[in-house]
């Protein structure tokens, strides 16, 4: 049986129509993608402007010596680093860890102070018993009084040294925590953060963290 004339043309014409239909569809998809990209970039630019403007306003609240260390380029770079939201999450996580650590250190210090109070109470109780024993042996009173005074001085000196030692340990742990935060933020590429122990640089970084935290609670308009 012979093929009908034009049967191959029908297939060809169908393919031609399909290709003709696909090209406009592909064009529409590309146009949609381009529009979405334009909208995304516009929104990103708006957020960047919002963050930068707010950062400049916050910087103006600071004393002059700190404002000088927060130039336009630094604030603009910081605003750019905030666009994808990652920095907000990092700062929030670091703050949560720091708060837990500070509570832990505070609890340790309070426990030490309370232990000292209990020790003083027990010593006073024992001294009272010694003085009561002198009622039947009054000739021992001067010796007991000297002993009591010496033991009180020894205890106060020991307690003071233990508290001072605990405070120094707390300071060292907090300093280490600051360094860990600096390393984390520097690795994350957050402008203005690097390892330093210079008081003015650390203060600037504290202000920047405060700025980021405040911006995290704002919605770009």
C-alpha cells in the first residue's frame, strides 16, 4: 500500500508548528526570569540603602572619636554583608552562647561568695562558743580574743584572694570569648571584625554588633 501523498508533510508541518509554539514559550520564560532578576536586584538595592542609611544614623549617635573610625566605606560594606541574612544569624547565635557563658560564670562567682558567707557564719558560731567557755575560765579570755582576731583576719584574707582569683579567671575567659567571636566574624567576612585586644577597636566592634542586632529587629521599607 502506497503512502498517502503529503503524509510526510503533515508530520513535518506538525513539527514546524510545535517548534513555532515552543519558541514563544521559551521567550516568555526567559522574559519572566529576567523580570524576576530585575525585581530581586531592585529589592536588594533597597535593602542595602535601608541598612546603610540606618547604620549611618546609628553611627552619628556615637561620640566623635568613634564616628571617625566608622567611615562611609566600612558602613557600606557592612550593609552589603547583611543582605542575605547570614550575618544576622551568626550574631544571634554568638549572643546566645555569650549569654549562657556569662550566666554560668556569674553563677560560679555567686556560689563562691555564698560559700564564704557560710564559712564566716560557722567561724562566728565557733568563736561565740569559745567566748562562752571563758565565762568559767576568765583568765583564758585574752588568749581567746587574740586567737579569734587572728582567725578572722586569716579567713578574710583568704576569701579576698579567692574572689580576686575567680574574677581574674572570669576576665580571662571573657577575653577568650571576645577573641573567639572576632575570629568567627572575620571568617564570615563581616567588615570591621578582626582579632585585636586594643580597647578602642574592641569598643568599635561592640558598637557594630549592637548596630547589627538593632537592624535585625527592623524591616526594610
